C-alpha cells in the first residue's frame, strides 16, 4: 500500500491532496461544525458527569441481588400507596353517608376521584410522598451497608448483617402498612394477620 502511494502520489500530489481536503472541509464548514459539537459537549458538563455516573451505577447493579431487592421494595411502596388510596376512599364514602356493607372494592376504586377532589388524597399521597419515601428507604439501606462496612473493618461480627436486618425490617414495615390499609378499607380479618406478622416475622428479625 505504501509503495503504491509513493508511485502514484509522490510528495507534491500528496501535499495537494491534503490541501484540497482542507479546502473542501472549509467549504463545507466541517471544522466549524466539529468545534460546535465539541463546545456542546462542554455545555452542562456537570450534569453530564452526574448522569454518566448514575447510569454507570445502574449498569453495575443491573440484574444483581441489589437490583432485585430494590425492585421488590419499590413495588411494595407502590402497593402501599394504592391500598392507602383505597382506605381513604373507603373512609370518604362513609363520610358521604354510604353504609359500610354497601361499599365494595369497585365502589372504593371509583371513590378515588371524588376523594381527590375533596382534598382527601393530596400531594402527600401522590408523587411527592412516593419520592420522599423512596429516598428515605434508600438512605436507610445505605446506612445499613455503611454499618456493615464499619463493623467489618473493625473485625466485629454480629449474628446478622445490618443491611440484611434493614431490608427485612423495611419489607416487614411496608407489608404491615399494606395490611393496615386493607383493614381500613373494610377487608375483614386483617387484625389477625397483623398479629401473626408481628409475632412471627418481627420475632425472627429480633433474633
């Protein structure tokens, strides 16, 4: 290849070829476009660094035990909020004079809209409450992981890891909240289930 170039494109032609490429690039504003794109890469570089770090973190935990645990806790929070809406709707329908025995799951579901219009369901039960709860649980899990790291560096062993206990307690508390919401929605025998969870699940976490 090099020999062929030397035979067919001696130095003068090579120079003219490079010069012609530069002229063509200048005519097409290639250099200006290149510089413009480079300058765009520098715009909001702080946000891009944070976003890149966040995406790297997501990719590092993708399909790991941490991801599955986070997914489970996320859906527990979603179910907790939905059952809370049912409980609020059930209470609102009673305030409107509807007897308990006539309130069904369907009527409680349709009661979300009037309860929302009446201010019973507000931002604390919607996006803001959801996001704040997720952040609080995330901080709690991070704290549990940091405790484990501190104990490991200090060569202190416990019967159960702090992060394991934290995950178990978060799942327990969310499940208990869901059961309480179902009880407040008129579902029978939820008190007995709450007692069973308190004596069995919480008892195991305390050991």
